[in-house]
């Protein structure tokens, strides 16, 4: 960080935008040397997440194209239950918030609150998965499995892929809790926690798109 | 350019890193846990409001019925924006340029895939020979 005197001088210009080249501390121009490892780790994982979002967009495109191809089978309007979707949305949104709380606790190096927030995040994620699994079971029991129509194949591929991501996230979450417990806030553990937070928030962004495009538009059609 | 001042400044920096840069997903300026948590609390409140609005719009007569899908999509885009700003801490600050550029490229690809697929498949569907 810059010296306190310099901080005061840049009070109205926290990023030193107007002083590039003079002070040597304008950011993003390489004048302060390479970015720290933490910044590079976060940026690299952000690139992976964007590629994951691009992959999801292919499933979304397939779903949008095949939405009307019900082959005489049940439509989304007959299958989807708004109450269940609202409950799943609430679980995932609250888990995203508690995950953010774990990041705050980590920033202030509180192991107890980090573990507690991660645990609540995991419970909410598990509740989401159980609700979704029972939805899928009900649909399959009513003869609306992925083999019924192109619409249902696309539905199970898209929503199931998100569910698999949440399952992988839960495994990762358990691993991070164990690593924080055993190894504490080592630099590499902090980097992994940053990546896990980014991953979990991104899953919630994808769920926002799913509950709108698949469930709400399906119910409204 | 003040070359001598630059090199002095660089040597004084910890481990030669640009500590002013910021990674996605981190708020560093917060000095107290309460201030750091506030961003997430605002994000949660806005997300709940937008989610409730989405479910409300579905069953209301307040919005002209043919416009409901558009309203739902607008609410979803707004909520994704809220998540990006308050949960992932993507900002317009210069230290976030790399993250924003990567996001812009991702949005471009997603837009191409979605719009392109829908356009091409609708076109093929319309030009298909009758099945019987």
C-alpha cells in the first residue's frame, strides 16, 4: 500500500487515475509490478467460471429450441410447481448470502465464524439438492422422465447439470471446511476459499437464469 | 515521466507487487466486519425484492399479459447484475478492468450462442418440408 501521506493526497482519487506515470501507483498499468498471486488466482478462476457459463448457455440454447417439442407429453405448465421452485430459490439465495458471510469472517481471520457460515451454506445447499431430487423423482414417477420428449431431455440436461454443479460445490465445501480446520488460514487455503466463494455465487447466478427461463416462463406460457 | 521517482516507489513496494489491484469476489476497503457484511446484506435484500417481484409478476394482472415474459427477463437480468456487483464485487474501478473485460467477452459469447441457436433453428424449422 502507499504511504499514509500519499493516501491523504489521493483521498478523492482512490485509484490514482489522474496521476498515472507521475506517482507510479496507478493500477492496471504494470507500473506497480506484477499483480499479487491472490489477484491472479481470482482472475484465473473467474475466467474458468465464465467458460462454465458459456457451457451452460449451450444447454440454455438447447432448452429454448426444444421447449415446444413435447411430443404430445406433459408441458412445463403441467409439471412445474411454483411453491417448490420458490423454496429452492430461497435455499440457494440464502446460501449465497451465508457464503458471503464466510468470506467476511475469513477476511477478519475468524475460524469459528468461517466454519459456521460454511456449515450453514452447506445445509442450505443440501436442502436445495434434496428438494430438486424429490422434484425429479416425482416427475419420473408421473412418466415425465428425460426419455419422454425432447423438451424433457433438454430440461433434465440443463437443470440436472446445475444440480451436479451444486453437488460438486458441496463436496468442495466439505473439503474446505476440513482444510480450514486442519491447516488454518494459510495463503494457499485463503486462495482456495476465494475460488470456492466465486464458484458458489456463480451457481446462484445460473439458478436465477434457470428459475426465470425454465420455470417462470414455462409456467407463464 | 519521473523515472527516478518511479523506481524509488517500486523498490519501496512489498515484494514488488501491485497491491492496489483487486481480485473478483473480494472487498478490501472495508475496515470492520459490519462494513464488509453490509455489501452482502444489500445484495441479499435487492435479490429477495427482485425474486419476489418475478414470482408476483407471473400471477398478476398488473402487467399486460403478452409483456410478462419480457418483464421476467428484465427482472432476471437485473438480479444477475445485483449478484455481480454485491456478491462477486465486479466494479467499474480501474483495478477491475481485467475482470470486466473477461465478463464482457463471456456475455458476447453467451449472446452469440443463444441468439444464433434460436435464430438458425427457427429458420430451419420454418423451411422444413412437411413431414407427411
